[in-house]
C-alpha cells in the first residue's frame, strides 16, 4: 500500500477512535494490525517489544480508571488502555516495509507537499547517526580532560547544538552545490506509485472501521 495512504489511514482511524469510545473496534483494529505484522514477517523480538513496551502506559491508564477512581468504570478503563495499543500497532503497520526515504518521497509526490519539507525530513533523519557520534566524541574528549558530562548536562547539549548548526550549514551548501533550488520543479528519480488498488484498500478499511464504531460499543 502507498506510504502516504497508510499514514492517512492510521491517522484517521486513531483520530476517530479517540473521539468515539468502542472497545470492540479497538480490539478489531489491534487484531488486524497484529495479523498484518505477522503476515509481513515481522521479527518475533520486534513483535514482543511492540506488545511489552506499551503495556506500562496501558496498565497505568487502566489502574487509574478502575482501581484509583472514585467511580470505577471497567468499560472505559479497558477502552482507554487498549487505545494505547491501537496507536502503537497502527504506527508500526505504517512503518512496516516502508523506509523513511520512501515515505518522504511519497509525501512529496502523492500528497504534493513542498520539496523542501521532504528533503528536510530526510536531512533530519539522516543526521541522527551523525549527532549520536558527535555526542560520543564530545563526551569522550571531555573525559580525557577529566570532565564527566552526564546525559542531562547542559554543556553536552550546548555543544551538540553547535555541532548540529554546523552540520545544517554544511548540508545546505551541499544541496545547493548539487543544484537544489527552493521552489523549482525537480525531476523524479524513483516514483512512488499511487494505484487504484491502494485507494480501494484505503476506503474499504476506513468504511469497515466506521461501521464498527457505530455498530459496536
């Protein structure tokens, strides 16, 4: 399915589920998302993490509404706690088999967002490994001088910001040297198709979710 449509589908479903309470719909979406992830051959370790990591937030919400509320309500406790898994698993489905580059290209080609936005997203994603390496170098050089910079040290982040600003300037110069001009039409190296099949899947799933929302509680 087209990356942009997958993102829009997950966003709309999450928004509708947030506005209307339906425990049955939450469970159906969770089941469908798990089946999709298994069909696309997700690693068992990743699947277990997707189930375990949101459990803390889900359990906290359930405990607050059911055990520590002056008026306990089991239905709303289950409904709000399962929403955590809906959000987590739908985002996992969006990112499944889609790279950040494909997603950025899809936003530019299919949703017609400005090219500077797409390239900005790609630049931000690709600069993360460099920033991690820069932070390690800053901490190592500080330790060689007998200074320990903790994770929450303002000095560490101030120096990291300076590195980021320098990297941003180098990136801008590199894009200009490769012929990038803001606002100008650019050729497409790799096209991200948006087919009729994608639209059929999009509207079918959206309609089914809306039917479930209004039929089941």
